[in-house]
């Protein structure tokens, strides 16, 4: 069945033309003849035989048709030859036969009276040509002429004799099977490459509607000897599809007074139920004879007369339009009468992308197929010994390029928002997985501050759309993007250094790696790349924390110094003498005290207190330590006075009666007793 494709297609189907066919008009163009076949063909008009041969009894040689034959089985061969005009009435036919020859081509140069085996120039419409005593392997040449120059049909076949001819010589030169693409009215040779975004059907067609070596589709030819009407004679070809007659072929206003051949190319002899030919006239005219022939194998399908005398039909009416009246003749014939099979296959074509017919067409949709290379094979068997297959490739390519990049693979939430740099085709769509990335689907821009930290795959797709029937006519490029979380840096508590603790350790937090930098007089003695550096100077210490995504945060800690020493002071309570064998020394300055005696001094108690008790002259040094561990010293010198006086009681005295009292006179200083 012919299928009508109402798609948005890439093609404009070529119109099918009708061509007249003629027999060989020169000896060199002679057609082979087989005695097992009856021949019927349109006669020639308006021509004349070539000069050179001896035409024997043929006093004139108009409108020649040349044949040659080779003897298979020896013996006599008799052939009946007849000719009718357009109305089917007999008209004069003449002939001459030559031979024997060693070859068909060699015989054309030896068409002499000595090689003439039979000849007739009578006015009869029927002739009998006889080759007597033919020997196997010999060649003979037959010339048939149309004396009256009237269009009509000539028929001939072997009707008698014991000899036979070699039918292998009529085996046609098989055509080379091939096919092509027809697009926008042009023929495009295969193989081809086409983009997958082309939404439409490529029309594939066999290479030739007819070739010198034969046909490539099931075909029938209607030969008509036309009457003198210059306009109004029309022929229509039909195909019966499930009871409905569809008109697929037609030729209007066929030429007058000629042998016209109407060709029904590309016939569906598989799914159709029958074929039909309708012959209609507009004007009154003479009846015309016709012959319907299977074009591939040459068999006669039907012969008859086109009743064209009433001239009342203005166009095709089909078999249901009362074809027996109105100037129309309708002839139907079975599909089996048309030989040949036409088969397209594409094993690798996805479903829905390749549509075949049974008559030499196929349709391929690149958008349905998707990217790939597809091997399409066309096979034709004409049913008469010629067959062949041809495989061609259609490569469907993906035209899309979704290349794009970001400036970096990782972004922190405080970075400037990145935008995708598209180096391929614009107009695609950006998507990301998993969820959480704030992504502009048109530009690929990422809002990093609004995105959830994590790892994402950003995909840019170009070409996926309504016509991507295959799901593969697109390009997708992926990029890995990480949104890094911002760490929270903590430099810890501020620190203090003093005289008791001249160094201190800072304690950073935040994870990742740590980096400390001192400023404002600070100094790091160790651990600047750790969480806990050691410092020995007052200043500002900045901690930078870098996490595994390369994102950073900073915090500062300050270290102050408490290194002011106390002001030590000391004093002694008195000297050491015989009256005061001990005394005290007192220190001032705050903090803690530590007394050390030197120069003969001796501390009897309180060496670790502000006031110490001493019992010897000497130097007493006090060290005062403040709360910050800083110290100061002072000293007090304690003397003694331990020299004894020299007592003198004076002169002795006597107490007597006269001096009942005496005054003693002591000396030595101090007090006396």
C-alpha cells in the first residue's frame, strides 16, 4: 500500500514521468529473441532503416525493429508476425531474416543477399518467417518493418518447427542496485552525515526509476497506439488497497499518432490487492489498442482496445464510476502479474525512526534515531534472474557542544558569586545535584552565600528539547563545584606575661590548619603553625584558620605585660648593745620579702617576712617580690655597741670613829651602782 506521510519532511518528492520505449532501430541495437516468449511492442514510426545492408525483397525499410536469436536445439523455426493499428485493425507488416552467423555482433556486417534466409514484402498484416535447418549455436538476425507508418503494436512469437533458441541471451544485464536521498528536490548521494536536530523525514529512493539494465522496483508499462487526438486522451493508474482504489499514476493529454508508453513505477505488489488502468478520452476519436506489460520480466499482462469513440468523459472516475461508459476503459489485474520485490532494512535503526515500503521508498528520521551510524540496505529481485542489495550509511551526528568552565573548583561562602564561562553553545540549561546549590539555570551563576556548603555536580545541557525524541540528541558537560563552609576561628583568651611567667601560650580553635601572626611588638617563640603558639612579648596576635575547603576565618588575641618591679625599702630598729642584744630590720614594697644577712649579721627569725629579728651587727638585704614576680632589693646596716666601761672605785678609805662615813669616788662613765 502506498503510504502518505503528512509529516514536516525535508523532501519534495520528484514527479514520476512517463517515458516511451522503442525497439532497436539499428542492427547494432538489436534486442535478443527467445522462442519461449511472445513479444508485443509498440511499433516505430517516422524512422528509416540504416544504409548498408542488402534488404532483399524489402523495397523500402521504414520504421525498423531489429532482433537477433541464437539456435539452441537444431531444427526449423517458424515465427508468426502481426501488426495492428491504434484501433486494433491489422496493418501491413514486413520482414527479412539473415543468417547464419557466428555471433550477433559479427552478423551486422554481413547482411547480404547470400545470408538472407527469408523475406516478405506483402501487404498482409500477418507474416510467417521461416528459418530452415538451423544448427545449434548459430545466430540469426530478424528485421521487422512498419510499412504503413501508422502507430500500432507488433506481435511475434515462434509457432512451429522443431528448433528452439537459447533463451539465456535474453537475460537482461542486471542493474546495479542502489538508492539515494531526495531532499528539497535534489538527489543526494549516500553516504551522508546529518545533524540529529533535524526534525523531519529523509526520503530514501532507489537510484533509477528505470535503467538500461532493468528496473529497481515492481513496474508495469501500458503501451498505447494513440489516435489523432492532440489533447484529451488520459491514462490513470490505480492501486486497490483493502477495497479502496487509489489513483497514484496519471498522464493527461498523451501525444497523438504515436506509440505511447505509460509507466507505473514503484508498485506495491505486496500489500495491495490488485492494480488497475483507466483509459479515458474527452474528445471523440478512433479506438486505440493497448498492451499492459510486466516491465521486469516482459510478460504481457493484458491487451485490448481502448474504446474512445464517444468522448464524453472529462477525467478519471475509477472502477466505481461506471468505467464501461463515458469514454473510459478500465482494466484490472492481480498484483502477482507484476514481478519484483523491493525491500529496505535497517536492523540498527531505533523503533519509529525508519519506515519502509514495498515499492522502493523508505523514510528515515534523524531526530527519532539519534546520534549514531545506521546501515540501511535496499534489496531488489526483479523475479527474472536479477537481484542485488546495496548497503549505505547515514551518520547522525550530535551538533551540540555544552563545554563550559568555572574559574575554580571550590568557592567559599564569602567569595564573589562565580558565573559559568560557556565556550560551547549558548542557550542551554544548568542544573545541579544534589539539592542545596543556589544556581541560575540560564547563566550558571552561583549564589555562594545562599548555597549550602557541600560538593555538587553542575550539569550544562544543550539540545535537549521537544525534538530530542531519541533522548541522545544533546550534549551534557559536568563540572564539580564545592561550596566550602566558613570556619569559625577563635584566638582564645587574652594573655599576660610577667616576671614570673615571661612566656605564655595562646589557644586557638576552628579546625583545619592554624597560622598565627604577631604585631604591635608581639613575638612568637614557637608554634606559629599550631593551635597553641608560645609568645614572650606583649602585642596583638592574629589567628587565621583554614579548613579543608580552603576557606578562612580570623580572630585576634592580645597579650599584655606586667613587669613593673616593686620598690623595696629597709630600715633597722636599732643597734645591738649589751642592753639590746637583738633588734629588728623592716622591709617595705609589698609582695613577699626575703632577708639575707651578710657582713657578720645574723637573722634569728622572720627571714621570709617584712620584719626580721637579728642579733648581730651586719648588712641585711631584703628582696621584695611583687605579685607579678618582679623583685627589688634594699639593705639596712645594723651596728653594735658592746664595748664595756672601765670601772674605778677610787682610793681606799677608812671608816673610824672619827669618820664614821666615807665617800667613795667611782669613775668609768655610765651609771654607777
